[in-house]
C-alpha cells in the first residue's frame, strides 16, 4: 500500500495553524464571520491526519503516515483550540438576541393593558 508523501503532515499542520491565527486576528477585529470561516478551514486541513481515525479512502490505498507522539499532541491541541474557539464564538453569532414578548396585565380597575415582558 502507498503511504502519503513525506511532509504532508507538516505542510497541512502549518496551514491549519496559519488559518487558526487568521481566525484569532479576525475575531479581535470583530469580524466574527471571517473568524469562524478560518477555524473551519483549519479543521478541514487537519481532517484525515489523525492515525486513530479511519481514513475515508483507506480501501483505495490511502494509508496514513505514522505520527510521533509530539505530532499527535500538536494535532489534538490545534483541533481543540479550533473547536473551543468555534464553541465560544458561534453561540454569540448564530442566535439573535431575545426580543421582549407582549403580554396582557389586568389592572386593578379590571381593564387589560399590554405590557412588555423580557
């Protein structure tokens, strides 16, 4: 079975780290949509590098290269950073702020008056 060319891990890891750094910079500049995009790009570059996960095309000769413990630790660290950054930024970006809902209050004289809750 053929293995991946030498340096595939290093080049994909460097690109993922670059995208993660770009995402951090976009977030600091309040460009959340671009930051989220860069974190996703970083994760896409890391996809398939983890030797503990099955390769999608392994049946067609796509054998994974063996990683050192340091490489595995770096891979998991960058993945966790990206997922944590997405988890921290997506909720604030995805959901609109809650809007007050109208309600009816019965006054002491028996009339109904609208009030806003929220």
